C-alpha cells in the first residue's frame, strides 16, 4: 500500500492590518522619493525584485504566496514582517479571527481611488432633468453616451468620484457592444507634452493599444498635413472603422495638460473639431467623448475651439446627509441623522473622507465620537491623505501661501482666479463669488498647525 504523502500549506496572505502597514510605508516612500506619485507595478517590481504577477497576488490578498515573498516586499520598505501581518488560509483563519484584536473584514475594499464596478459602496448622485424631476446622474450619462457624436464633461475636485463615474459610463457602453477606451493623461511622461506632434502620436498610439490594434501611425501620419490633420486621418481611416457600433473614449485627468498651454490649446481644439465632425460625417458619429477634469478651465481658449462649452455638463457635488446615511447602512452601521451630522461637522460630504471614516469605524473598532473629538483623525485615519496634500502644496510656494491665508482667515477670502481654481481642484477649498474657504473642518484643524 502506497504511503500517503504529507502536504504542507505553505501559502500565506496579508491580513488587513498587514496590508495597511504595507500601504502606509509605500505611500511614505512615494512622498519622499517619487514626488507623491503612486508607484506602478513595474516600479514595485524594480524595488522588490519580484515579478509583476507576484506583486498583483500580494496586493490583491486573494491568492496565497510564499512567506518569503511577503518578507521581500516588507524588506524593500524597511518593514519587519510580523506574525499578525499574514495568515494561512483555511487552517488558521478561524483561530486568527478568534484572537484578533482588530476585526478581520475581508469583504471591505480599501477606499482608495476608483470604486470598483461591482462594489456595494458606490453611491449614485442625483440631479434634475429638463422637467425638474429628480434623476440619477448615471442615468443621464447612460442615455447621452448612446447618442451619435455625444460629448459628456464631468467636473469635480479630486477624490469626488469622477473616475468611478467615467468607468461606469464606459462599462455601460461596452455592455451594448461599444468599444470603450480609458486614457488618463497623468500616465504620459512630461516629455510627451513637449510639442503637439509628439503628444498626438502618444495619444493615438495609446488608443490603438487599448483597442488591441497594431500601431499604424507610420501609414497615416503625414508631415505635410501636420499633426492635427494626421490624427484626424488616423481616427477616420483606421480606428473608427474598426468598430461596427461606437468608440467611447474616456479621457481622465484632462486638466493635467493645463500645465502645457501651447499643447493644451491645440489639443482641445482637436477634440472640439472631432465633436463637430459628427454633424456632417456619419463615421464621426461613432466617436463618443467623456472627459473629466478637476477645475475650471483657466487657460485662454476660443469659444469656437473649446470642448468645455459643448456637450452635456455633469458636475459632481459632495454627499448629502441622505447619501451618507445610505452609505453608513452599507457598512452595516446603525446610524441616525445625528451621527451623520457629527461626521459632516469634521469632513463635510467629501466622498473619499466620508468613506475612509466609515471604513475605520467599521474595521478598527473606533467610535465616531473618538474620531471626531480627538487627534485620531489627523494622526491615523487621515494622516496619509493630509501629508500628501501638504506635500503637493509645498511644490507650489505661492499657492501654499495663498492657502495659508485662507486657513488663518475667519472669513471667506478673495484670491486670484487661478489660485482659486487650483485649490478647488485639489479639494482644499470651496468657492462662491470668487471667495474661498476651507472645504472642511479637518483641513482647517490640520493645516492651522502646519502654518
């Protein structure tokens, strides 16, 4: 009789506290060495010496990896891998959950970046239609994206849900046989914005890549015609004919190009001209544009060559009390409007700050009263976010000085227009009649101690 071999369960997975520990260290190193920009998987691969596929397993926390793999990840960020940072699935899960000090909540995603398409924590926003009826912003976007040659403009400060909404619009189109392409302008190197020709080639090549098509720029780019005409030819003769229905192009963080006015003015003129072509050329009716930006357009644009005064404007506002109460219920918190008001007294209705508070209250056994009434909000819950905001401000001394005045003033303050728009884009101030004041009490408390 064959002797049965002993098998060992060697794989481990990060716990919530271990994952959080790793994320904090990564964010700190990003602030110190990468100007606050998030590391790509390729960057992390260089830092740790691990393959990209392995790193995806580590960060997703769903597939087992060797303990030595986790140790290499932690070593790269000067962290010590402790027993509470990982667990062995199945064999130790029940034992760990019984002795864990911090509740182990595997079904709660970390509230960072885009809300996943299948997340139960995505909150739809409300608006009024032409008949003054309350409808969801999502339904307005879904209806319009199916219209030939449509253009949707999403505007809101950072961390307000622009990317999450855009991704849902693209998914809605994909489910109806449209080709959907997502491009974030922050993924372009600064050298890409050196001149219009270089940028438009990057732009067209990236769309080809996302559509899983060969790069055929050499067949359609003609120096005699120039880059604007060449890019139109590339779309008209190559990209648009590849889809029988429509091509939905989602352009995120489009205000990144505001830093390069010579390229921005020409590029926005290109987008506007493509939108106008749909009125006369059937093939251009296939192109549907969704653009997202964080601020008002503060660079000079002709009204006839701007994409920001045509199409369907969508503005995302902060959560209201009913939406926060609904979100708290999804986190299985038994709240009333009193608790909602208490949280809003600290962070207003800023979606990211609200979700982060609810996440900590649910998973870290922190009471709302403790979070609001102590330094815990600045020292733990929002520490990483606040440090990033401070770092981003420090790169622009004049903007930081202007914000310092806003923080110190007991009344709304008038700044110059560009400073107002930039601070609003960062989510740091609210504006009314060109007067600025801090977006929430959390920012006033924290930055009062910084300046």
